[in-house]
C-alpha cells in the first residue's frame, strides 16, 4: 500500500480531533469538567479536560467514514480489497479494541469528573484489557499456554496505560509520546505489509497530533485521565497487533520491539514505582520524581524538558523501526 494512504489516515485523525476540540472544550467548561489549580498543579486557572474526548473523536469519526466509503465503493479497488480482507480477518479484534478504548476513555473521564477510588480505576483498566485479550489481541512470547497469554497481555496493557498516565505531567508530554509511538509502530507495520494495523497506528498519531497544538507549549486544554488512559491503551494495543515475528521476518528478538519503542515511558514508570516503594508510598500516589520533573530541576524549561524526552523516545523508537526494516 502506498504511503500516501497512511498519511491520509493521519490527516483524517488530525482534522477530526483538532476540529472537534473547541466543541469539547466548550462542553467541558459548561459542565464543570475542568482541572482546578491546586496541589502539585502548575496552572493558575481552571483548564478543560477535553483532550480525551477530542482524541476519541479523531479515532472514531474517520473509522466511521472509512467504513462508509468502503460500503459504497468509494475507494480504489485494490485498496478496498486489501482493507476488506484485513477487516474480515480482524473484525472481532478491531471491534473489541475500539470498545476497550471507549471503556478506558470512560474510566478516565469518570475519574476526571468524580475522582474514582484506585480500585475502581484498576478494575476498569482490567476490563478494557480483558476485552482485547478475549477477542484474540494477545501476546504469546512463544509460550504454548492460553492462560499465560491472557495474563501477560493484560499486564502489558495495564503497564503501558499507567506508564502514559504517569507521563501526563507536563504540557504536551503524553500526547507527543503517543504520536511518536504510533508513528514508529505504524512504520514497522507498513514495512511488514500489515496494512490495517499501519493505518490504525497512523490514524492514532493524527488524532493525538490534532490535540497537541492546544496543549503545547501553552495549554488551553488538558488530556485529562480520559486522554492519558486512551493514549496508554492505544499504544499498548498497537504495540501487540503487528506480527513482529513471522516467516518473512524470523528474528526472534523482533518481538521485543515494543519495549524499545516504549522504553521512555516504561523506564519512567519503573523508576518512580521503585522510588515510591522504597519511600513507603503507594505506587499510584503522584509525586515530582518523574524524568520531566528531574530535568526541570536541573535548570531546563518545561518546554525544553518535554522536547528532550520526545527526542529520546524518537531515538529509541526509530532504532526499533530500523532494526525491523
């Protein structure tokens, strides 16, 4: 499939998410869904938590449009055949992934609105991960055990979801990491001729890119827990949907590519969890020991710290892409 179609997917996500964001921003203001200034907060005015709703719009609206185009035959025959084949093979997993994304976004939105207990948030995250696993989006790691596959898949999705949620601590940081991760996964999937996965990954990159100008370097909206949960879930799913290992690409080490693509948020998560454990804090209680905070304490501005972390993520993700060329 020509690269222009992946760019079209990214553009569709960008336009849908970006155009819908002012509507969602206004809606959140009217309904009081805002992040108020307070403890550990760096903003001084209430800021709408509209990012997650805009990103979800950027994902779902183009997908609905694509299905409409396919059903009416408004797509080039060759491309339509490839997409129809991919959708027929992965109809159930795709539906489950989208439903899981909606569940994850809803859990985050409820937390934004009502500050859910950690156990309720965790239960919702498990449900979203389980939906994907039940539909066949699972990790095997060459272990012939269904229970192992379910366990490692759910743990992976939960880990990546919370890693991105933890990284949502400075303007643009989480969304930028979602864009970089999606582009790298989409590039690898495209190079392996996995068209549907590549299109989904590029669509996700576009949806988060539509939000980013409203959040970086100055923020008129935040992702909120709904957006950061969706970012982590999306990356976690996209990272396991491609077949990194196949007869065409028999290198066993390729299955560890997602770890390289997501090395920055996963490394940050491991670091802060260990620090919180050593200090006797619950791992889910926020602090200022993240990589971004430490860079700022070293004298960098917040924007430069975010740009530096993006660069690190792009380098590690680019290395994974290069190794999978």
